[in-house]
C-alpha cells in the first residue's frame, strides 16, 4: 500500500519561457474597446453603425432581399406542390 504511493511518477516540469508564443492575438483582441463589425465586409465600425459604408449597406440589403425572394420561392413551391397533391388526392380518391 505505502510503497505504491511512493512509486508514482513525479509530474514533468513545464518548460518556462515559451508562454509568449502560446497565446498570440487573443489578449490583444480582448483589450480593444467595444465595437461592432460591418455585417457585409466585417470591417470594424462604431457601435451605432450597421455598415462601414453605403455600398456595404446596399450590398447587404440586396443579398438579404435575394435570400428572402428565394425563401418565398421555396415556400410557394411547397404550397403549390401541396395543392397539387391535394388536387390529385381529391380527384382520384372518390
Ligand atoms: Zn463594410
């Protein structure tokens, strides 16, 4: 019993001095004042702003609109498919 405890390996000593390269940018990022990033290009902007420029705002909104249009298309496609299925069911069910 006693001997087993004594035979445990001691922890290997950690090399000291290499901690600088271990944590590169993280600390720097956390030190920066609160800010936001442009929704379009990811550039740093003020807290009150949404985009870094008018172009970014337009591009982002265009993309959102396109996405919405696509979603609507999928939605109506699904509804049309459903209606078609119901029609077939009702006409052939009897
Ligand atoms: Zn931007």
